[in-house]
């Protein structure tokens, strides 16, 4: 008898049993030597919590807002393409699971179902993630997103080229159908072949201004890792930033998102919301990211594991495990609410001075 997973790592193990090797490797994999993929996780172990004692934590309030939208827990669903490979219902199951868990889904433009079908099944808020392929195609997708009630656009800016995801190459990963495209209508005249045709490599800050001129929807940039780009983004009127290295799937060797977070938070100085993704697997990870200044975090692969194991219920369960773990962690840390999570709750490894125990 297979026991229900207790935590996200148990979901990961069970998900592997449900997926073909090529799909499993596509979901799990990173680029090149997967140094950044591993570092995403390891970064959380470099940050220590400083719990406070004798605080009334008889009820811990996990609720917050993102761009003014209330959510019951500061954990969002990250955009991941190709969810139909995990479960026949794909993104439809995910959006229902996210709504049931009281949170927001960022729908990937490369979803296997159309953004309209996904919106119809949604019970909670959703944003749409965009890659720019051509201006005509982007304009059309933005209009469709607005008509379907998406509340923000998330422009992914870390992917001017496909990375070397060698697991996919070795397995001959066949890809997946795109729910949002009519190839004939939207093919970029500059496109060459394969992945390169998917995303334009000439997207610059000017393109962001053009995107803003198309829509009054708030724009969030995904894939920012430096204070310099955070400042540029603010000058170009973004509403939010996702500090992310794409879960280790783009520039290998790029800094783990958790380590990049402090400089971005400092540069932004409260002028827009900042979120983080990459390697979140435990409630304590969420707590650390929030203490370092993130308004909320996003989870990618764990949602795919939940989807593969048990469709909508699996997605809901993965999100509720994280939520329960966060609640426990907050109580043990003496934080009765998300608003009480401050930077004084964390300490970077190596900042213990002369009294640092040798075992650290
Ligand atoms: C299978 C897979 C597909 C993804 N597809 C997209 C995508 O289409 N657009 C995007 O911006 N990010 C995409 N991402 C990156 C995620 O949004 C997110 O940054 C990353 O998964 C976070 O790391 P985590 O998986 O450790 O939570 C994808 C990630 C995975 C694992
Ligand atoms: C189709 C891909 C470009 C989706 C993606 O962003 C990813 O797999 O990381």
C-alpha cells in the first residue's frame, strides 16, 4: 500500500513512479552541470532562523496580498509549461487545485491547455506568464489574457536563448503541444528551428515599454537577479519582480535566488513587490525567503509532482503541506502573522563571529 506523502520530498519520489523517464528528466533537470539547480536548494541551509520566545502564537495568520489580491498563503504556483505531460487534465487540474488551496496560479504561456480553458476552470486569481515570440503574437495573447480575466502579466526575462538542458537532448525529449498557439498565424519570421524559434532573443527594455503601452495590466518581471536590473525595472514601471534563476534551468552558475534576494530588496526599497522562486520545498524555506524580504514565493516542480501523483487533489495537497509547514514554522519562530516576519528572524551562515560553533 502506498502511503499518502507526508512532505514534498515524498511527493517527488512518488511522482517519479508516475512519469516516463524523459518527462521526469525534463521536469527535474537543470542546465549544463546543474550547479545552480543544486545551489537553489543548498542556499536555504546557509540561512539560520532566530526564533523569538514567549510570543502568543495560538493562531498564526498566513494571509497576505499580491498586487492587491488577497491570498490565504504567501505561496504561489510558478509558471511551468507542459503540464499535460504530468496528468491528462494538465493545467485545468492545477488551476482548480491552486484555487482550492486559496492561492494564485501563474499560468505559463506554453501551457498545454489554452489560457481561456484554464480561466474557465479557475476558482482563484491567476496571472499569465509571457515569452515574447513576435510582437503580433504578444499583442494577441495580451488581449486574450485581458478578456479572460488574468490580473497581471509576468514577463520572463532570463531566457533570450534556450539553455543546454542536456538531459532533454540525451533522452530525445519530444516536447508537448502548445494550447495557446495557432502556428500558422503566429510563427515569428525570424524563427529558425526547434527551441530557438520559441522565444525571441532580441527582447530589451524597449520591448517592456512597448508591452506596457499595450495594456493597463500590471507587469511583473520574472528572472531578475541583480540590483542593477531591479533599478532598471523600476524605471520602466514594473509592478513586481520575481527573483529567480528559472529553477536552475537557464544560466548555470548564476547566483541562487535566495542569495540574490537581499540586493534586490535593497535596490527596490519598497517601491514594488518582490517575490522569489527556486528550491522552495519546506515551510521553513518560505519563512526564510519572507524574512529576507520576499512578499511571497512561487513553487514550480513540487506542483508538477502533486499533479503527476493525484491531479487536482495532489496539487491542493502539495500546497496545503507547504501551508501547514509554514504555519508550524511561524509558531515555533514566534511569528503570529506574515506581517510579523522581519529580517531580524534570520542570520546568514558565517555571521556568527568568533562565537560560531565549529560544527557550523
Ligand atoms: C518543467 C518546468 C517548466 C517550466 N516552464 C516555465 C515557463 O514556461 N515559463 C517560465 O517563466 N518558467 C518556467 N519554469 C520555471 C519556473 O517558473 C520556476 O522558476 C522554477 O520551477 C522554480 O524552481 P522550483 O521548481 O525549484 O520551484 C519551468 C520550470 C520547470 C521545472
Ligand atoms: C517550453 C520551455 C521554454 C518552457 C520553460 O521555460 C522551461 O522548460 O523551463
